[in-house]
């Protein structure tokens, strides 16, 4: 049974750093490739990994911002309970 407090570690492809590392590897391979087609394929792969990393980072930043907003709202509502000064 999965432990919700200790989820398994994410695979590299599911992290921003992992995607950026994969993009860097593909760019290095592209630079050393002998064929134009091979270079293009690896460059497209690198661009895809970068786009994936950018999207994950955007989503993570948005989620973090939402958590902060939720905490601030929760804290402001705690002072609005019964018996609190108005």
C-alpha cells in the first residue's frame, strides 16, 4: 500500500532538473552527430525536453503561488471567527 506521506521519488523525466539534463545531453549528442538528419532529430528532442521543463516549472510556480494565496486567505479568515474583534 502506498504511503501518502512518503511518495516514491519522481523519475528524472518528471522533474524540471531531469528534463533540462536530458535536453543538455541531446544537445551534446547533436553537436557530435555525423548526419544532418541525426542532428535535427536530437535538436528537436532537446527543444521538446526544454519545453517540458518550462511547462513543469510554470505549473510548479503557479501551484506554489496558489498555496501561498490559500494560506493567506485561511489566516485572514481565522481572525473573522466568532468572538473576534471587528
